[in-house]
C-alpha cells in the first residue's frame, strides 16, 4: 500500500496520478490484480537476450510477477498502472534483472491530464546498483524519451536523448547508484535486512543525489478488506527527478 501526500498541487487529479507514478514497484505484499486489468505492453525498447539463470532467491518477488493497479480519483477510475518483473537478461553483455512499469490514463482522465508512460530498468542480479534505465514519457505537455547507461568500469554515466541523440555531460559515480525506478526494487529487499535509515545514491542522468530510506516502524494496514502486517518506509529522493513529474513538497509513504 502506498499513500502520496502533496501540499502544492492545484489540480487534484494531476497530483494523484503523478504521486502514484513515483511509487513503482514498492509493495511489501502482492495485492490481487484489478479485475479486467489486461494491458498490452509496448515492445522492449532495446535488443536484449534472455538469460537462463536460477530462480531469484534473495528478492521478495519472482520472474513473471505482474501487478495491475487501478488509479482512482475519489470514486472515479482514471487509469491503470502495470508493474512487471521481466526477469534475468543480458544487457549489453552484462547479467542483469529487467523490470518495467507502464502507466496510462483512461479516456475520462485523458481530457484532464493525459499520461502515457513506460520505464525500463536493468539492475545487477544482486540488486546492488543500476546498469541502464530507459524512460518514455508523454505526460500533459511533457514529452521525454531518453536512456541512462551506467559504465561501472569507468564509473561514468551516459545520458542520451533518443529523439535528438544529444548527450549530457557524464556524471562521476563514486558509489553504487540506482536510477529513479530501480531504487524501488532495492527498497523491496531493504525491508528484509535494512536498518532504521540508509542513504543510497540516485541519479536521473542530470544530477546525483542521496536517496534516503527511513524505516518508521511496524503497522497494520487494511487493503480490500484484508488486514496485513506491514513496515512503513518513507523514501526521500528530493534531489532528483522521479519516474513522473512531482509537485513541490510531495511526500511518499510505503507500507
């Protein structure tokens, strides 16, 4: 369960969708997919090779996991969010785990604030750092399509705008670093072994910033009429851009 709080957004629908977009892949328990939640995913954005590796043993998820969520605004259904564990792959010669997220508003919400989003992340098999990140974003008037590649031999990033093929100045990677989406899969493992607080470096390809994970404590939550034991975690990545646009003073809580 994830609850976004936002004090600075004028449009409630926009606030809800954007804040939810920042929460990809962070559920401590796997909820049942929403009824009728069949969404066709776009084709993979890069050429990859399937890798035959043993099942994931250290992570609280498995290859093939696909979570379907309805985005709601009050009583209105405004769209769909799909999260998928694609599984082990070889990305440019490196063993990796591939995760993707796809979000879209429905016809009703499109008239107010249209969202079409796909994010792909490739992280090391032990979920210690990112190898590559691809984001295609159509959100309101915003249009982005770019990749971030992490070269751990030179410890430099490479940011490429897909449409213009323009690149940004490489960033120097001093520590293990995640992209804005891959960090949430690390978070799903963090609750198993992490301490009260930890800082992990995150980059959106433009800047590096410490992402802070704070374990607030154990709580009980009710989802769809069922009560779960949960751990409340508060991620803070205010220094970098997220998967979606984010309004000022946004706060994220994850159970």
